[in-house]
């Protein structure tokens, strides 16, 4: 049996569900063909878990044919997605001002 990211994610989600009784949020992001089995495993787990109020998001990094439900243009957009999900609007402005101060100190 060949080990891949899909098998690993499935095992992690099943173990988490066994310990916690419910997995209510999954965010899976990837940028290459090896991530496609991971996306499929998340979708299968989500469909089989029947947990009301549960959310599973598969995000492909880069626009291409994919099993992911969403895509972002490139790796630099990953932080924007995480900030948006956090709901902390100040987080992005703090990160931006920190980046600017680093750029001016060089």
C-alpha cells in the first residue's frame, strides 16, 4: 500500500474525530499534484462525517485543474486567506506595517 498525503490526512481526521467526537473545521491548502489525494480525502471525510455546522475548505495554490473547491493565485495569498479566516482585520494592517518597517530599516 503506497503512502500519500490523502492517507495521512484521512488518518489524522479519523483520529481527531475519535478523540473529540467531531471535527468542525478543516482547511487544506496545497500547490502540487501530490495534494490532490489530500483534497479528495478531506471532501470524503466531510461528506461522511455528517457533522452539522462543520466546514471543510480545500484550496489549491495556483489556478489549475484540481479537486479543490477554491484556489488562490500564489503562495503569497496564503497569509491573506489565514488573516481573513481569523476575522482579525487589524492583523493584516499590523503585518503590513511590520513589513514596511523592515523594508525601511534595510
